[in-house]
C-alpha cells in the first residue's frame, strides 16, 4: 500500500503572498498609475483640440466648458471647402517628405564616409555639424532672408526644400553615424573581396543593417520639418505656406478669432504626426541613443 502524502505542518508551509512581493506589486501599480496620470495631463490639450474640432463656435466658447455635446462636422466641412486649405495640406506633405528623403539620402552617404574613413579633424567636423543644427532660428533668419532674396529663392518650393534639407542633415548624420559605427568594417572588406564595388557594398550590405536608424532619422527630421513655421513664413511667402503658417495667419479675422477654424485645422495638422509617431515609436526610442548601444558585429 502506497502511503498517503504527508501534508507539511503549518509552520513548514511557505506564505502564499510574501510581504516583499506584495510591496513590489504595489510599487509597480503606483508607477503605472503615475505614468498614466502624467500622460493624461500632457495629452489633455490635444484632447481639447480634438473635441473642439467637432463643436460649434458657441460650444467652443461655452462657460463652463462642455465635455458632453453632440458632435458636428460643421467646422471640418467649412475648412475643407476653402480652396487654400488643400494648398496648405499639399505644401506640408510635399515639402516635408521631399526634404526629408533628400536629407536622409545625403546624410547616409556622409555618415558612411565619416564612419569608414578616419581622418584628422573628423570629430571636430561632427561637432561643427551639430552646432549648426543648434543655432537659434531667430539668429539666422535675417542673413538667410538676405541670401534668399539675392538669389531669388524666396516664395519657391526649391528654396524652402533646400532650407529644410540643410537643417535636417546634421541631426541625421549624427544618428546614422552611430549606427554605422556599430557595423563592423569586416562586412565591407568581405564584400569587396567578393567583387562588390563600394557603392554596391553600401546599399546592398550596409544599408539593410542600419534600416532602423534610417527610419529613426526620417521620423525625427519629419517632425522638425512638419512643425517648422518661422522660416516658412518669412522665406516661403503665400505660395508655399504650410499648415503651421496657416494657423498663424488664420488666427485673426474681421470677426475676431475663428476658434472653430483653428481647432479644425489643428486637428488635421496633428493627426498625421501623432499616427506616425505611434506606429514608429520603437524606432524613435532606439534613435535617441544614436545607435551607440550596438556593439561591433
């Protein structure tokens, strides 16, 4: 006969929920709650803009503010029927994507050269590149305006795209060089032994390995170009105005501030950027490290 399993005495039984485990779970819940509270505080202005886009002018200016209301598409419909609205949308998308594509392409070539060809003054050149990106806009807008006026580049797509490319390249180079430094030069040597040219090695062997860095550089610079308004307003003129400039110029009207127009245009302006950041957030988090967390392969 098989003896029955003896139950341990109450003194031998381990506690169901040790106090340390309970304390750690409580701390985790407090941290999670704190993160949600902070996120809600920062997202509250965006939520108010989204709600105001579906309100009437009377509901927007109502005191106390109305959180529960009957949504309407009056503001979005009126904005869509304005001919200038579609021009603003086209300019924003066309200028942003064209400038960022060109900037990332040039930055990849420059970052590859700085990563693979070590030369005297390379570190100082990287410092100068980043310093150019950190120059305040108000300090450089006047000389740029004089230069654009002399060259006839004001109020042109080429002029605005060239400016955005110029200001996007330094930051993109810093991101991509960090990724390229994490890819061993042995890949280049092996590819060239197999008969690959330098260009084929760059685009067939190296580029696929730093694709997350390419995406991160693209998204970071897209955020900058999409939000840029100072130089676009001064150098762009009426023909190439983007949505941020339209928000400034449409703030005051004959009848006062058109809050419904501002809310509707802000909604259209914010949604594409928020959607892009949401779907590519993992690349943004990795891009903040400039690729330096990778070791040599």
